[in-house]
């Protein structure tokens, strides 16, 4: 007999893990989440000892909607005997590694709800339920939730150059990197770029001859984490933002870039102090440079080295830089998973081939209204700047849970009003 679920989740990253943790409160709701990986991992390729989260540890998988949940970060600390030691650190955020460890702990508590090492190959619809194929197994679900994560963004002019010495940061090549005596170029001035830049001059992968960080930004710009900016990451703001005309949303999200894509201020301070020490106290022979206002125009390979042609927005000219190793920190993109191809014709997309969303994070489609397709981290263009961040993942999970459970199990509305009001109340 074919197994049937009330909801099936595809992918087990933090977002779907949050949804699973929230749904588990309802013992009568039958759901299961699947992932092709053998166990929970979270961007392990670009996780360094100095990589911190950029949000409070209280914005975990569940606490913002259910502080009594057994799957909270605080309970993780208590159950592992770490509460007092952690509190003595005085930290407001945790390292990304510890956040991953916390999520791995939650997956062990939810083993009965999660299934790793099981790639989903196909999602179809039979008129009543979704039909999900995983290898030789097939099962049905009333609802599905897509949480398949992000894919590295590779500049078009570099696609043919990808190799062991020219690669995106989120690649296996980083683990085996050896830069001894080589000229290294890092492209991208976001948090990943500055972390790889810093770990290079600290000789994590050997001592490079030169290290250059190239960014299209006007400088290494800090994350704006001031209290009024942080109101962008609240349910009240999302509720104001969602009903706006779609053509107005894009410019607003773009203007808020440094609210989510800036560099941790304390991290920048550490880099500045360390560069001062290296250059003016220790007198390093390494050529270490930060090159802002440059954008990659072209790239080619010549005799085993790479020639990068850069548009210099400051001088309005072209720069050329040669390198032995090039590490792309050029961000990520969302890709509609091919497993949805059988039902793609039923799904609504905008002119940029993005999902069109309802306010409850379900995708608009012309299938049965009793069956919903939810998608996580695909809706920045509809729900706003918070969508790719962990800040509101618990609230989003609770919103979805209330919909599929058919009851208000979680308090998601009637939040305290923000101090900044964008609509007439």
C-alpha cells in the first residue's frame, strides 16, 4: 500500500528543519522530510572557525513562536550541559559551526520525521494528491514544501574556467587548496569573501605570494544591524510589504541590501587591526590588497595562469590582474528544482521565471485548492528582504503550520506594532 502523508518536505536545511520542528507539536499530523545528503550539513565548505551568525541565537528554529519547544537552542544547551558555560561567554550570536551542531542535534531528536540519503527524483499530481518518487519508492502527500537550498552563482565569463584553481567558494576544491607562493584573487566583498580573504592572509591554506580581494562595492561595507533597520525583519513589516505592487518591491529590497548582505562590523574591525599589524608592525612581504569598485569584465587562462579584466568604476577604466588561484565569492541563486517539471505547467511564474506567492508562503498554481505547494527561500521578491535570512524562519514555519493544520496552533498575527509604520492602521 502506498504511504500517504499530510505534508512532504523536499530538502532538510535549516528552513525545512524549522518547519519540521514546528509541525512536530501536532502529534496527529503525518509528515516526513527527505534529503539526498547522508546527514545534516550547512554550507560546510565555507565554514571557518571565525564564522559567526549574523542574528541572535534566540532566532533559532522555533523560539520566536514557541519558546517552550524542546527543539530550541536554549534546550540544546541545557541538554548538552552547556548553558552556564555559554552564558559566561557573553555572546549575542553563535558561530555558524555551533548553529550547525545545534541543527544536527535537532535532526537526531526528529529522526522519526526525517529521512536522509533519499533523493527525490520526481513530484507529480494525480488530481487529489502529490505523487512523490524517491528511487524505487513512491508515496503521496496532500501538501509539499520545497526547501532545496541555493546554488552557487558563477559569472558567465568564468564558466569554462572552473577547475581546481578557479572555483566558487562553496566547492570541494577549497578543502584541498594549497596557495604556497601563489598569487590569489578573491572575487566578492560580502561576508564569505572577507572570511576567505582573512583566512588566506592567516595562512590557512599555506602562505600566498599575494592576496587580492576584488569587490564591486565601494568598500567593505558593514551590516546595518541598527534597531530601526532590524524592523525589516519582523512579521509586521512583512505584512505591510506583501500587498504592495510588485514593481515597487524590487527597488525597495535593493535599497535594503546592507540590512542583510553587509559584513559583520566586528569582523571588519578585526581585519583592519590585523592588516595594520601585518603591514606596519611585522612588515610582511606579502602583497595584500583590497580593490573596491571593480567588477569582473572578462577572464581567460594563459599558460596556466588567469588574466582577469576588471571594470574600475572609480577611475572609469580597465584593470588587469594575473592570478594562479581565483576564488569566486559571487553569491548564490535560487533555482526551481527539476523535480517539479511534471507539474510546472500548473504553477504560476512571473516574467523573471520566479514563483508567484500567496501571503501564506504557498505558490500560486491552478491545481486543487486543497493541495498546497510551499517553497522556502524563494520569495524575497514577494515577501521582502527577510525571506533568505534565518531571522523569521520560525514565524514563517508557524504560518505554514497553521495553514496545513487547519488551526491556529501558533500566534503569528497581532504582533506588537513596529515603531516605523508604512501603512495607515
